[in-house]
C-alpha cells in the first residue's frame, strides 16, 4: 500500500510517500510544495491545490494522512494553514483518496512513543523507520513522512 503523508502549510507543504506491506516501510519519495509569499493568498492556495492533484496523479497513493490543526502558538499562521488544509483535503477528495487526519500529538505518540517529542526526536525516529535522504533538511518534509508512517499504523481505524 502506498501512503501519502502531508504536512500542510501556506508557505511550505511537506509531503512524503511511503510503501508498506503492514510491517516493512519504504520511503519512495518526499519533498515540499513551496509558494511565493509575495503572491496573493488565493494564488498560493490554487498552486497548492494543483500541485497536490498533480502529485496524486503522478504518485498514485492508495491513501493519505494529513496533519490536523490542533494548537498553534502563532495565531497569525492558523488561518492560512487552515485554508491550505482545506484545498489539500478538497484535492484528495476529488482524486478519490481516502484520508486520515492526525493531531501532532497523535503523530508524535505513534512515532516516538510520547506526545511531547521534539522535532529532532521525531526526525531521529523517522530515520529508524525509513532511510531519509541526507538532503532532507525541511522539518515539513520529515513531518510529512512521520504523518505517513502514523497513517500506516492507524489506517484500520478510518471511517468513510
């Protein structure tokens, strides 16, 4: 089964595609969709929407996991992230891809065993699950891979 993990954002949306047989996990590809902060929000959202649809067409995931909004320290970013999530969820629905949504706490618990894990702890545990390219520097990309792994562990709990 191929699972696409998505860490939504207006400036950077991370993604990671894994393949799993239920036990072994292989990272097939990962990266990010980055939008120009000088563009109007509507154009940035359209770009994210189109890029997610293109990714799904190219990668053919069986399922997807996306991070839920849970708690934000920076109140200025919550609305743009929510808008990005909206266009991503719309694109996934339009493509017919069944999607699970996970809070950062759930992702961290699934990956590290505790919900208060740091970014570095998540990165280190993701490296234990899959081989990450040494050039993978963005936290958004690593988070997306973690979301895909979390989804692979919780896929049986999805409802229609």
